[in-house]
C-alpha cells in the first residue's frame, strides 16, 4: 500500500522540478491520489506550502525521517494523468518550472486566494447533514477537516457522493445560486395536511399537490412557481407552515445564456471541402496522429469543414477541441459551433469572468461538455478521449504565451494529439512559414481549399500610393479613391470595413519649436493621445497623464499632434461623411465584458454603415453586406526590427481583404501605403500566398532565419540598466564554451524597446540547426539564475520567440 507521496512544491523564492517525498498519514492511505493539491511543511521552520502530488508509492531515496502531508486541498485530483505528464513535458520544452506549468492548466479561481467550502449533495444523508452542515448550505472546509480522521471521513463521503468541495475566490467569483424548493414532509404527511386546508384555498392546495409530485426532487423556486402556478407569497406561506424547505441551488454561469443562438444544420460541401472532411474523418476513425494543414482562401468554408469533422468525432463518442487566436474571433465562432452542437459546447477565453471560466472548466471536467471552443489557454481544457483538435488561424502570434511558461498552443496541441492518438487540423488562409514548410516536406498533410464556397471571386485590390496622394491633395487619412468608394457604398446601402493598426487618437505629441516628443517616464516609447479621456497613455505599462498645453522642454505653445489612431480616424470620417453611421472597435471600446459581441451584432444587423477597427477586425468576421475594405496604413509593421515583419504584413492584408465580397455582392479592397512596391504588399494585392511563401523562404534562407534555423531568446531585465547589461555580457561568456562552434550567438544588445515599466531589457539570440548541449545548458541556466532573481534581476528564456521587440 502506498505510504509516500512525491510532491511538487510551490516555493516562490527557489523553485525546483524535483519532487519531494512526504509521508501520507495512515488515515489517508489509498485516498491521496496523483493530481491532488496538498499542503506540506517545507524547510526547517514551520512554513507551509502548497504542492501537487505527482505519484504515490512505498519507496523513497530519502534516508532521513520523512515529514507528513499537512492537509489535502482537494478531495479528488484536479490534474489527471495526461495533465501531469503534460506539465513535465511543458516544463522541459519551455525551460520553465513544473509547478508554474501545473498552475497554468487550472482556472484562475483555483490559483488565486480562495475560500474552500464544503457543501452537501442530493445524496447527503440526514445524519451527515446534522453532523457536518447543521442545516447550512455550505461550511468552511478547514473548520471541518481539523484532524486526519476528519479528513479521512470527508474523503470517504466525497467518494460516496455525499459531500463536495468547491472554491470561492475572495472578493471575486462566487458560485451562483438560486432559491430552490423541496418538500419538508413525506408524501403521506402532505396528504394529511391537505385534508386540513379549507377547500377555498386553491393556491395552497396546488402547492401541496405540487410538493407531493416532487419525489425528493429540488426545483428552483421560479420553475416550481411556473409548473404549479403558485406565487412566491404562497411558497413563503408553505415554508412558514413547515410544508417545504427553501435551499440554495447552484447554477452554472452561462456567458451565452441570453445570446440568440439559432440551431444550424450541416451545409452541402463542395468537392474540395468534401475531400478535406473525408481525410480528417478517416484520421479520427483510425485513429491517427496526422497533422493536417487546411490551407483555404478567405471565404472557402473552413469553418464548415471544422464543424462536420467535429460532428464525426462526437458520433464516435469522442470529444473535440477548437482553438481560435483571440477573443475578438470568438463571438461569431461560438455562434456557429453552439448553433451546431448546442449545450455540448463549453467556451474558455479571457473575456469571461473568473466564475464563468471556472464553471465552464467544471462542465468540461464533469463530461457535461464534449466540445470546447477557446483561445490560447483552452488548449489545456480537461477533455478526455480527445478525437480531434482544431487550431483556426494557426499563424496568429497570440497563440504564443509571453510569460513563463512561454508555450505555443500549437506545440501543446501536437503533444495532446500524440497522447490521444487523434488528428490535429491547422487552418489558415495564410499559414505561418514554419507550418507551410513542414507541409512542403510532408511532415504535415496539406489540404487545399482554393476557391470560395459560393464560387465568388476574391475581391479586387487597389494599391494607393500615399506619397502621390500627399503631393496632390491636403493631408488626410483617406485617399480620394477610398472616400469616393465609401460614399458609393453608403448610397448603395452596403457596408464597409476600415482597418487602422493603431488605437487612440494620435500616435504622439511633438513640439514644433524644439522637437520634443512626450514619452512615457517608465518606457522608451512615446505616449499616445486619447481624446475620449483627454489623457496621454502608454500602451505598454498603462501610465497616464494630462495632455500638455505647453512644451515641458522649451515652454513653447507650439504643441501639435502627429500620426493617427482609430479615434482620430472616426472623428475625421464623421466630418467627411456626416450621414454615415460608424462603429469603432479597438481595445478602448471593447474593454467591457461582452463588448466585442455587442458591437459585432450591431454591425451585422445593419445598425452601422462603417466599422473602423484595429487588427481585431481583420480575421474571421463574415458579414454578407460588406463589399468594401480599406486599409489605412499598410506600412505599420513593415518598419519594425523583426524578421517576421513582412510575413505579418502580408498575413494581415490578406486576412482583412477577405472580409469583402463574401456573399453574392462583389467586393473591393483599397490598401493605402507609402511602400507600394514592397513585395509583401504586391503579393497581397494578388492574394498570392504561394508566391509570397517562395519569395519569403528565399529571404529567410539568405538571412539564416527560421524555419532554416531554430532560435532561442534570452533576456535579462533590471531596474538598473548597468546591472542588466553586465549580466548579459557575463552570460555570453558563460554560454560560449558550453555550446558547439556551429551555433550562432547574437548579442547581447538592448531590446528595440529597451525600457518597459521602468525595467531595462537586454537580449541574446541563439540560432542553431542542431545543438546537443542546448537542453542541459538552458536547464542549468534556469536553476542557477534563481538566486539573482531574488535580488531583482529577471532572466527569461523564450524558445522560438515570435517577437523580438
């Protein structure tokens, strides 16, 4: 019988991936299981830390006296065997600590400070109710679990379904409950009471009759009232007379409860779609760990391929996971998936409240949901028996986590595919070069959707040279051609989408006399003007200050606004087209919960003529009346010091162009640029992904960049620039003898934005094709730099970084 637990402890000041052995108290033998969280003593003092049980056995390599587990946090594992294996792989592949990976897989409600409560279930006996709950709907877990014997009893009761534990975040999410009604007397006693009620008291008789039909069931007060046609006052009378009991019933918080989601039926597939579905379903049936690249032009019906493939997995009794890159894409996608699969769908993304995420996670864990739709972290959803994993818009950089563990959802999806022996579908109109290159080599199987589903042509694209436009006309965000096209769409009652890749009113404030630019005091970037709040804001650290009326440097009043933002574009457009109904969609207008869905619903129902937005409107949106797309500043990303700048520009232009002409009406796109001859813009004009892929691959080969090389970015940051710089030069000398001569080490250099939130950042980039010493070297670095991190220096390791800013 297992007596020893291997526990991964959470020690913030000195993490380790090595588990520690702890004695399992005799009262809990065979009840403590891997995946449970426990509280254990750690170190020489009386310190108590939380940890995860990785394994239970009866041997240990420790030759001293083992400490015992102090208490259990869970009555059942919160991480299953798959999740425990995944944490180990994730820690090793991202050079992170396993405890951080384990916590990443749980909802925030289970990672934050919480109250742990115990509550009865429908199966709780009267004796246990009297002993533990005393008629209360819940009690504090720690107040009951005071001895090993008490914990042992709770474990037995939980296994028997008589009690359950839930977590309540302090001052945050709480379990949502509604008033429930259940009979307080037996059916025989209720019949006896019925004989004492006067015949004219029809509502009281209806109440008693309703209570007799419950058979021990508890109904919500609203449901009881509607079913038996009795008012709340009558129910209150019944409670006062002792005929019924009111109780709290937990209900799931459903973020889409009020959404008007219409059921949909499978659409008839065209030949290309049918081939794709057949191949994916064959891999589901096999089952096979095939990775498919579903490369389809915008409007080619990738979503219908996803939905019919998911249906096939569900028909086999399996579950399905569908990832979308960001919250802005979820409203329409959720509508489609819920429209097809109804209550079987759970949703996980950052736009939900803590309570909603926790409830959705529990629905998944309890097998009440078989399909999960969500953003990056949904890749950890606790689905069993996975039959299919789909990653829509797989090229999107938001699939990469910025903080430790710095995982890419694609890699986690591929790992889970291997674990469950199920296929992965990577979908995109503009796949990342790494993914397309793997398809070229046959590592991934390529499925091509070359045409739009309705055989409509892709929209025609006009490139507007803004250099010429500036010479011929007054400075404006809108070229003459685009303005004429917008006016034309207004007259035809068609809709337009305008994309500007910057939120706010103006990009910076400059003094015309001395050239002073108002910068953030914490970061090396200029502050952005926001007219709606009359403030200057930093989009990195959140610093805000008043708009200056005089120059802080020379005290001149020649302060002017330069650049542009969505807010300024909206104001200018409203002046140019006063009759136009405009919706602005950016981070400022979508902060409130549900704002994404609300704005998109308004636009989709025809309440606006023009949608102005940042890149959040570039992907996934499908509105049949949109016939015009305008890109106001195609050059935003081209000047960034990042080898992926051209790829991102091409992808963004192609994606946003695809919003036009998706139904019966033809579409047109205007791209305004100061670089009309840049190859990313030329290929985007012709929707030529294959041409761009070949050209960009040549550029990457010449420069020695991914996918021809692997990369690792190491950063050091400190409040003192000299400390960060010195440490990086020391690190360079430490790395050189440990890596093979064929490996290229670039730097150290300050990051392009060298200061963020008062911290200075330096970086080293490692490029390699094969480096046998890399894993050991970076693991050693992770462990050895912890002491310095306690002194304020932060070291970060990012495998295959997507951004170098």
